[in-house]
């Protein structure tokens, strides 16, 4: 009931079913690939057991637990509506989320492996492609001062600039690139080039994207899921977070921000451990961690003084020499901070942030406390369409690619 109730509400995201009924053999092939085990029997009505795949670590675990199983009436074998209902089942969205998570991890790995993709240093604009200019790396500008670009000659070639080239951008563009790179890894290069127009892959300021065909925030994004504090995502399970964008942001007004370049961090989620998922579910989402973040900030204030120690070496690196130099009062405060940060969420909620790569969310909380000690930080998920328009785009593309297939492994 959790999946059928909460899952439907979360994953629908305002999405409608695909406009054209799928060819049964193509839908069967795709569902089989996603992990469904479907058999036909002499039954009057379909018996569908989606289970709770969003709570599992992997597709193989979901299958071992009996998820993604269906017994269909023999007469339904050629009925497009039957296959459409399975494609729209919340469990199918969770099965797709396994693919999405794998794609997000591949994308993040390739982005962080490129030393030429940086944030620090002087930039010629919001995004800087260096001395060779944007066109040399596959992009064409459509807004001044580096505020808007779209692929010039091939989507995959354009993304290669961030995988292999020399580019500078702030973390908001880094999040956009990671989101687009996730789609590239999901589709493969040929599919990524064929499935999206150049305008749909626009990058730039977030405000700029609203006036484009962007699949992230523009005219072709479709309905958005708004689950800022992850209440529904936490209830559904760990796979509901895969590839989802989010951000850390200062909780107090801007006048309390000391390092303006680090007033916020944008991320995509690449993994969630079982313990982190359980902690999020128990706490009802991210709001509980805003409270903990404030407690961490209040403790960090107690560490201040003429020689305030940096928190990152103490809490992230756990440098024994630096710890040994602390006075007893600060050691006691540090122990309290460690106890809070030992929560599985801080250690097992893994995010990609440009240019730091993939790290647990707790690292970023500590890092921002060092740079902006006068404000705590909140954590939110961003608006996204991964379970709505982008899911249907992927399904439609895969069904179209089925082409002349005439059979599927259905039992």
C-alpha cells in the first residue's frame, strides 16, 4: 500500500500517460528489461505485485524480495491498455530509478575525473570555455556574459567539454551539467543525440533556462515534482532520490553570509545508503536535519575565539594532531558535533557538487560552517521532472527504438 498510495502521489508529478498506446511486444520487452517478471495464466483479472522496489539497494534485491511480479489474463497478451498500466505503475518508476541512479553515478564519476572542469579562478563570464571559446568545445552562446549556451553540433560532443575539456562554471551550472550528463548516460550517446534538441539542453543561469526549451526548467520540462523537504521521497524509499537535484542554502539573511561564493551549494543525489534512507524515513524528511544543522551551527559558535579552529580538518579529516591541540572545552564541543554528524544521513546521503565531486552531505554542512560561521544551512530538494516528463520521454524513446522486435521474454 505504501507504493500504491504514497508512490503514486510522489511519482506522478502531474504526469499523464503516454499519448499513444504502446505495441504490446515492445512494452513487454521494456518491462522485462526493467526487471518485471510477467506470466500469463487462466485468471479473470490481472494480479500485479509491484512491491517496494524503491526501498531496495538493487534490482536483483527487489526481485529476490518478490517485487515486480505480475500474472495477467491470457487474453491481455495483446491488449495495449494492459501494458500501458504496467508502464505507469509506480513500481515501474522505481525500477527505472535503478537505471537513473546508475546513470547519475556514471555521470558524476566522469565529471569529477576531469581536472579541466573547475570553479576557482578568474572567469570571462558565468560560464567560461577558455581561450578557444565556446564553439571550439561544441557550444554556442545565446545570452551575453556567459549566461546561456546550447549545443552547437551534437549533444554528446557538447557534454564532452565537461567530461574532457577545459571549462569553468559555478556549482549551479555544475548541477545542470550533471543532470544533463545523467540523461546522456541513461540514453547512451546515440540516443542522447537523437532524443533531444539543442535548445532542450540549454545551460546558463537558472533564470535564463526558464525562457528556453530546457528539459530542466524551461518550456519542455513539463510538470514538476515539488518535494522540497523530501517528505514523500523519504516515505517512498532510497531509490526515489536517485539523480534528484537539490541545494544547501544559508538559513539567515544574506548579511550574515561572509563568503558570498559559498552562500549555497547545488547538488544531485547519486546514492543513499540503507541506513540513511531509514533515518530520513524515521525523521519524516529533511526538515529534521535543518534542526540538526542549526544545532551543529550553535555548537560551532562555541568553538569561536581568537584562534578559532577550522572544522573540516577536525570533523571530516579527523586530523589527530589538530585534535590534540584543542583545549578540553573545545574537545567536549567537538564530541557533541561528532555525535550529531554520526547520524547515517550525514554519512550515507551521497551528492555530487561541482567542483568537489561525490561526497556525503555531512561534508558539505561542515565545509559551509567553516566558510560562513554566522549562519546555519538548510537542505532542500529542487523542482524536477525525473519521474514525469523525463520518464515518459525515455519510455517513448525506448518503445520507438523497439521497431521490428516481435517477441519478448514473458512467461
